[in-house]
């Protein structure tokens, strides 16, 4: 039995943006975020134009984190705790994963203090799912979320 053709489309109910507008939107989005695959590839290529910040708890960081990541828990970000950081440096911030907004909050706090930031979407969960190296007391055995 054939389905009747609908005259209404959820996809086209709101027309697609013009190509120039779409480009501006997506380029703007990429100014704020990056993903584990891009970070990993840059690190493998020796790129050192950014510093990775882990915004999770002390326990989570000790158990498992990206090698070389600086630990700066979201709730502890303030002028005093960031005094040693360079405002010329780009910081790539991560937390647990897509269901965690800790990195978003950390990026908001850091940018308000004058730092250049990008959020690593997917967090450590997707870093690990994509085979990224980790270190810590539990390493790959650590929970994927906290």
C-alpha cells in the first residue's frame, strides 16, 4: 500500500537560508567550537597554537584526561585562578560530553575574563570514542561521564 504524498514538509516549512547567509552562520559557529577529531589531528601534527583545558572535577581529571590538558574546573574559574594564563593564547575547553555544559560555562567565564576560547564539542566522551589518547589513574577504564 502506498503512502499518500503530504503537501506539508517539516524540512521546508522554513525555507533554507541563502548560501551567503548559511556560510556566515556556519563559519561563525566554527569560531566558537572545534571537535575532538580536529584537536587530535592538530596535536598529532605537532600543532601547539592552543592549550587544552579540562573543566571537570578534580576526581574526574585525576582518573582520566587528555595528555597535556590543564586542569581548571569550571566553578573555580576567576581572575585569581587564571592569573597565570596568557590572554594571547587560544584555549580549547572540554568537559564530559554532549550532555554536559561545563565546557560551555567555562568558555563563558574565560571569555568574560578576556581569554580567547573554543569549546571542544563532544568532550572527553567523544575524544575517547574517536581513539584519542588519555592518561590518569584509570585511563581508558574511567567512566565516560560523571
